[in-house]
C-alpha cells in the first residue's frame, strides 16, 4: 500500500501537456491499460498505488484536483466536494462528480465528473487548500445546509461550529456561549433571506446544530435520540459528585436523567486506544466510571450503545426501554423509517 496519506501529495499527470499523439501521452495510456496508472478524468492520470492508499474522501479530493485543473479561476470547488476537501462529515457516500460554483451559469449543468452550479463567490468566500480554490468553511456549510438533507446539514454544521467555537477542544462558559451566538448569527446571515429556496430547512438545521458534538457519530446519535422523542438532549455534560468531576458524558437525556454513551468496538481492539491495557481492563474501568456517574445528583441511569444501534434505532430504543426510559411506539417507528432513508446510500 502507498505511504501517501494526503490526496494533495499524489502527483497528477496530464496528457494535454504533451499532445494527443506524443510518446508521453501514449505511455500514460499504456500505464492505464496495464494497471500501474489510474485514469481519474479525461486526460488525467495518477499512480494506481496512490489511489489505493486513500479513503473515499481522499479519492474524491483527488478527483476534485483532476477536474478543477481544467476549469480556470472562475470556478470554485463547492458544496459536497468542498465538504470533502474540508474533511467535514456526511451521512451518505460522496458524489461521483465534482461540484463547483460557476458564475457563468444561470442553471445547474451536469456532465461526466462535473456539476456546475450557478452562483457567485466574493474573496471572503474562497480559500486555497493545496492546489484547489475551494469555498470557505462558512460558505461550504451554508451551501450544504441550503441544498442537502437535514441530517447531512446537521453533521456539517455541527463540525463547522465545533471548529469555529471550540478550536481548542471542549470548553464552556459565557465566552463560549457568546462565540456560539456570534457564529450562529453569521451563518444565519450567510443563509440569506428567510424566503430563499432551502432556507427554512437550513435554518432548522442551524438551530439544531451544536459545537459540542465531538464527531459525526455523536451527531448521528443526537439525531436518533431526537427522532425517538426523548426530549432535551444535552451534549458533553460534565457530571459531578461532591464537587468533583465524575466524568463527561456524550449525551444526557435531561427529562429522563439518563446518560447515553456511544461506545465503539474499536475501544477494545485498537492498540492506540488500549494504550497497553487489556480489553478486560477497559471494561472494568468503564464499570467503575459508570458507578461514579450514577453517584452524581440527578443521574438515574447510564446506557451504552454502539454505532450499529444508531443505524438501527429500534436497537437503541430497546436499550433505552430496558433502562426504564419510556418511548412512544409511534416515535420509534418514525425513527426507524428515518434511519432507513438516511443510511440507504451506505448499504
């Protein structure tokens, strides 16, 4: 496997540099035929081992580089493609086309590997990342919120707010609240007038978004809990016993005094996360931590779930019910249908 970690480190080779009949161009085509090279886009080739060393996001960023190289400065990588460049989480798979904002278009136009969207970008809306001109973090978030599904908008906005409001990691207090309100207002202003197409759904996603979701998994867990109808869900709540921190929980169901922790099997298998401990040691530490949490005032239950429970919320509902959290069957059925739509693209 290639040692290349970043899609920006992968060298691109262009047939157009040499001409159609040049020996260099013929060599590129032979490389593609033999499998040593991969043809990303018309006339653009990369070493196949480099592509194999990238994840889905990296491969899409590589496609962005290949396509954008032939577009000129007027087009700016945007929407889902910009989200991939910024490494923002999303629910479904990445598109097989590169999305750009093209000020010369009055309507959207799609061709192989390229979707041109109408619109303009000011200097503040554009940043350079590697060899790409891409919409800024704020502009990318608002574009995705205006055109994407609610769940993808929430995942994107959660991540963007976290970077803007909590750049140093978890924090709270009046200054954090002030930063959050300031950035919410800025994002809301970027969304434009309330009557703008997609604006109502985008504002609902922005109101729901939170910088305290530490990753995409926690954003999806909060969405599932919301759809299950459990009431207010607080994120990253610090619980205290006799004035001392007992622990910080992923989510806390305020009305049911229940902490819900999103655990992954990786905690028991990843050597870096085990840090020299055995899986049994990790399990014992988790039990001791649960006992501390249950000693905090206003905490009646601690429920553990995994990512598969978020994908199949009837399983999450089962964990909650066994812990004594009442759920309306209608909400459970609705959450199951919503999850089926949400994760269909991942099947």
